C-alpha cells in the first residue's frame, strides 16, 4: 500500500491506527518518504500530498506494474485542504483521500 504524503509522523500514526483496529498491513510505503530524504532535507512531516503522490505514481509505481514487478497495490493519495483563514482561526485542517487499486498481469 502506498500513501502520500503522510510523512514519517503520519505513517507512524497510520500504522498505529491500523494495529488498534486489528488490520494487518504487510507492506506500506509513503510517497513523501520516497521523494524526500529525512537525513538530507529538513522536511519535518513531509511535503505536498498531491505532488508526492503524482510523482511516485508516475515514476515509481506504474512502471513497476507495467514491468510485472508489482502485481497488485493499493494507492491512497492523501492531502490536507489548506486554507489560510481556517489555519489563522485555529480550526482543524480538513483532509481528503482517494483510494484505488492497481493491478497488472494475472493478478486476481
């Protein structure tokens, strides 16, 4: 499963929530963690969900599906709906996620 962009903090929270709900996720990669290097860049919790998701989908995931290296994957593009007024008023930041399944070859 690919998410983007939860970053390191969001990925940890995501995994904690799944565990609490009894959901076993065998493999999770976050698009922001693929694009950015926490060791080399001061990215805090990540970058743009839309930008990271699009980049990783087009340059990392789809070529591997086409080559048969990835048979089946869930892709959940995540993002915050940022508004300066909402932020300045101290309100919570709404988020959105689109989930789709990718499959190639003979996967079921």
